[in-house]
């Protein structure tokens, strides 16, 4: 359960650093965000939702069933696109309208 | 020697913790008075606390045709009688008005064609709570009388002659120690996770139910200051989707999935339907060789798959990813369930500060609301709002005209302690290694997952002895920066909570709730223990206080 931050995509805005409830994301010497203790991540994906540059991917550790897929978020108005890059190279997107309630 | 800069602040009301209860209390004070409020938050109020990822239902709501008494009856039965009815009723009366307020602020709630909320069962309504924290944070930021200090880790209360005067702490993102004085202090820090070895002790060790960053700081501060605590022995163990530790309510109540063992038998009716009995049933079925246990989603219609995947994205995205990683949708496989490690959390069970009906603790001018406040189980999110409101209104009534008093000795002593930790070097032990040691002790000797949540007195004695040794070691830890120093304090907080928890487990010589306090020396419920187990830390020792069940509609502290 953790995240990885793409150094190429990170623009150094540090919005992720600000919101992490565990204060786990820090500033590197090169002006990029990095997660200091990946194993201390709760998996709340606050940082993934905060990043407007798609630089943060969420993944499951192998100990809880992760086989390599990752997930990030992009926005279009009220729609949250959850972009899932599957382990087999395919991609699926689940759209959630933030104005819609859960049905269950 | 590392020197810290110092900052001294005066405010009218200090709120420690900017989560659900803290934010709602701040809003209430701002709207009902001219008092200045300061929120001290160790992370950032936009996404801090147990609702960081979101929440997908309001689980404490008075639905059409039901009453606050109905809710209080339910919570009382579920806790086998060990509740404070005055607290339950006063919270339940505000469930609906606080929900309406959140809807005004922007929370999305499911409505039918007549514009009425759609209920899920007898006490719940359906929402989209993904952004509940950003909604609250935005409302708080818009109030000019509320100041927010993010990244401020409060470590101790300033208490003199049993009156709360303020608190001390340090910023994690800069080298500054803070002393804050106020007319009244509200503790809203949440409960305690990470006391016991977790379900996934390796790489995903923080994939737990309750946020791993809620360390019981609020309990620890109060305990050290001599506040009375209640019902720590009513631990909370959640029944969750295995591995991801995601909520089960959306599947169990939302799509009506039955709880079954590996033989396909619906076993819950064999063990009872209270929260603790559901966990117990699953533990027992596994012990009897009937595991694994599941929520049977494989019989649901596949048209429900997509809505389930979406619902989990709004509160526990790991479960959605887990379904995708497995290559099978909810309708194509059952969801394995397991009990979590035990937590201390007053939003679900009755553990926490012993408060009067207005949520003032036994320390004058110190209030508690939300998960840190005891006596009011199953208050959940709306109960945290309600308690924030109740405490806020009483603070205005009682302390608006109080004088702010300073007491520098506490700050001077804490500043010395901070600088010693930052200037020290300990090559043998780290906060992390001692945390693992603590979790192992609690798991093996104080009823963790590995013993099926059960314990006996001999084991508790050993646990107590070993926790004492770890407390000594924790006092010698050093830290290379202020972030690392926060971990040192978090460990110390957890150790204090463990110490009190062990004392409570030992004091209740019965098994009142299966799994929550499964005492093998006293496996049955004993009517002599129909009452509260409370405690107070004084002169280096924990005194246990047995109290009778409160019958009054309004409870005030007395000796």
C-alpha cells in the first residue's frame, strides 16, 4: 500500500506534501516531492487526488494482493476520472461524478 | 544542542485536532460568538484524521419514523449496557441538524424523487463523502475568527490546579516550539491505532482501518494531566474486507451480502448480531476450521459491480484496486473478511474521556469531542459534529468571559525536552523499532489478533511489565529533525495508552463483550460489573474507579 511519485511529472508544487495526513511526503534537494517512508502510507490517496499533474500513482503492496497495477486521478468539471493502468498494460477508467451520491 | 525558536500565542479557544469534531466545533464557536479560535492540527485540516479518504454513508441518522431514543436503545444494546444515555441522547438529537448543515456546506446526499434522503437500514443515509474534509476545511477557512495552524504537533496540555490553561507543542515543518494559552481547550484528536500488531505487519503495515496517524495523543495528554478516562477495555475491533481493511457495510447493508463460512453456511445468527459478536463469530468459525469467512457477493447481479467499484473509490480506493488486481468483479467472487487489530476509539465504542453532558472533562476548561470522548459509542461522523457543537456552545456559555492565565514552567520544561531529543543520539533504538516491540507485546499478551483477541491475567501482568520497559527506552530516543521527533512523541503517546488499556482490561474481571474484552480467566458476563471502569493517572500510578451506570438526563462531575 503506497504511492510512487514520477520525478519527471512532478513540478514541485508540494500540494501533496501539504495534504498528506502522515506528513510523509517531503521536498528533495532537487525540488521534487518524494515519499520518505513508503511503508508508512495509509493509502488514503489524498495526495493522488491533490496532484493536478498526474505525477502520483497509487499501488497495492504484494502482501495485500498487489500485482503491479497503478491508479491515478484526473479531473473534468465534476467528473473524477480514476485512471487504472493495469499490470498487463491495458488501461481502464472509472468515472465518478462528485455530485452523485453512492448508491449503496 | 539544537535550539528551537519559540512562539507564544494567546487565543480564546484552543482546539487540538482539526478533524470532524474539531472543525465543527470551530464553526459553531465562530457562528455563535465573537471568540477567537485557534485550531492546532498536526497534519493539514484539508485531509487529516480518519476521514482523509472520505466516508460513504452517514451511519448515525434518525431516519423517518425513528427517534433519538431508538438510536440510544440500539447503541446501548450493542455495548451491552455500558454507555452514557445522557451523551447518546444529546448527540442523537443533533444527528439530523448537523447533517443538514453539512449538506448546506456542499455534502452530496442521496435523495429520492420526492427530495427525501434515501436511508440504508434503520440508522443510515447514503452520501458521497469523498470530499467531506475539504468541505469542512473550506468552511473553517472562510471564518475570520478562526486561525488554523497546520503541522503543529501538540504534545502536552498546560494544566494548573486542575484547570486547563493551554497546550504546548512544536511545528514539524520548521524548528519552532509553541506555547498557546486559551480560556478553554477542546481536545478533538481522535482515537488510537497502532497499539497492536496490525493485520499486514510488513510493507502494508499502515493499511489499517483507523488512520495510523491517530496515535491516541489526546488520551495521552489527558491521562498525564490527571483527567479521568472511561471504558478503555471496550476495545474496538472492526470486521473488514481482508487485506485492504476496507469497510464491509457497503457490501453487507448496501447490497445485502450475507456473511458465510467456507462451507457456505450463514453463521452470524449462531453468535449474535452485535458488533462484537459479529467479529467473534468470524474468529470462532476460523478457529473451528470453517474459515475463511466471506461476504457472499458472488450472488449479486453484475449490474451492481460498477456502482460498488465507484462507492469504494469514494472511501477506500484500495478495495476497488484489489478487485481489479484480482481480475474478478464483486459479482464473480466473494469478499473475504477478517477482524482487525484492536483500536481505542470513542466513535465506535465507549472508550475515552469521562465527560459531563456538555462534554467537559474532569479538568476544568478542558472539553473532549469526537473519537477522543468516551461514553457515547456509535456516534460516528454525525456524533462527532454533535459533540463538537455541544462542547462549543458550553465553552461560549461558561468560559467566554474567563481570564487567560499563563504558566511558563510547563513550556520551559517541554522546550528542554524537545531540544534534548533533537540533540541526542541513540544508535540502538528508534521510534520505529520500539513501536514494533510494543505491538508485539500487545498482540501476544494483551489480546491481539494472534491470540484471537483473548488474554488472561498472567499475560496482562507480563504485558504491563514489558510496556514499562519500553516506556523507559522511549524516554531515551533521539530524533534528527522535528518530523522524527513527532514519531518519538507518537510512540510515547501509544505507550501511555497501552498502559491504561492494560489496567482497564485487568480491572473488568468478566467478559462483557466477546473479542473486545475476551478475558479467559473470566469467560462469562458478571452482573457485578454492570458499570463503568474508569481510571485516573496520579503520582505515577493508575487508579481504577468503578462507577455506577449514569441514570440522570444531565450528568455533572462529582467526586
